[in-house]
């Protein structure tokens, strides 16, 4: 009788341990796929998303698409075959990323976009996005005030295939183009990259040495513009405007070397994406297609708050 009871206890323990192991193995896996890890802002976005996922008990891993839709596509193929349960995506391209998202959707994997938008309403489960247009309307207003409504300027765009590039540019121009004495002498892509932006501005200044300001589509490019101006001794003569709220640009605003930036909130976007994934795993299937996140102007007058 005692032997039977002991055997029953052992069987029950094995079953309990087996169930526990199974539950552990079945804990959903979340992939964080970002356009690039060559920019501190995207590193913050990726690490915040992974950290929030791990806090909720999920396995989370970061993947770098190297600003290349083909690499992003390979990442998705690997994630689908590896059995990931959700993808938090910072897309490489507004159109080029759609096919990868649809492959994940076909495989039953939800995709939550962070910061960058794709041009489809039936692909991503939800898109959590900075309000780029409104943020750059504020930058435009500040730009006009700082230049006293006149002067020559350069615009350094981000990636031409990224909707954020054009939303920011359009927001900025919706204000600045109303002032005929503000003349744009050059508009060129810096690919959201610091070194590229530096090289672009160096080339532009050879033909336009007397510019008064530079508007950059992100803060990495604003820092590249600062380096180009510093090399020619013009860092105090030419006003620089960025977008992101990156730490090095905040410091330059404090030092009065950069005029202003638009403060994005990558941690808010990352946390929202993780919360949506968590809710999806718990049964929720309907999400808003776009969730806007406010952008705040940072300049000399409010830099003490940052």
C-alpha cells in the first residue's frame, strides 16, 4: 500500500514538473527588430522594448536590420522559422517593409510598429508613432523666430523611403514656406546618418558658404552638421535645428551650440508596443491602427527641464 502511495506521489511530481517545464517552454518569445543599431536613439528604442518585455516575463531578443530592407526580410524569415510569437518592429522602409510584415501576419505573428510608419492599414497589428508633422510645425515656428524671418538655409533630409522624413519636412515647410525672405539653398538626404550628414553639409557649403541655418531631419544628422560647421569655424554663426531629443544634442542646446530639437519619446513607444503585445497574448485582437505620441520642442528657454 505504501509502495503504491509512493509511486502515485512520484507520478504526480513528474506530471507537475513536466507541466511546469512545458509552461516555461511555451512562454511567448518577442523579437525587437530595429532599422539600425548605429544610432543611439534606436539603441534606446530597442533596449527599452526588450527590457519591458523581459520585465513581463517574456523572452526578448534584439535584431538589427542595418537600414536595409533585404536584411530586415532575412530577419523576418528567421524569426518566423524560429517560432517567435510577436515582433516589435522599427521598419527600414515605409513601402519595402510591408511584404515582411504580411509574411509574419500570414504566419499568425502580430507585428507592432514603433516610431516608423508603413504605408498599409492591413499589415501591422498597430503602429505607435511620434507625431512627426506637428513636432516639426513647432520646429518651423522656432526656426522663423530664431532667424527673424529672413536668411538662407539648408535642409538635410532623412531616408527618402521613410514616411517620417517627409512628415517632418512637410511640417517644417508648412510654416517656413510662408516667409519669402527665408530661402532654402539646398535640400539633400543625409540618410539619418551623422557621418553622411557631415559630408553632405561640407559639400553644400562649398557652393553656399554664407548660410544662416540648417534644419536636420534627426539629431544624428544635426550632430553631423555641427561637426561640419565646427571644422570651418562657423558653429556659432549658423543655427542648427534637429529632431529626436538625443542626449548629445540636448547637451549642445545647453551649451548654446544647437538651437532646438523635437523631443521624441522612444521609451513611451517601446513600452506601448510591449503592452500591446502582452494584451495580444492575453486575448485582445483589435488595436488602433495608429497611436500618436506627442513631440515637444526643446530650446534654450526650456532646456533646464531636460
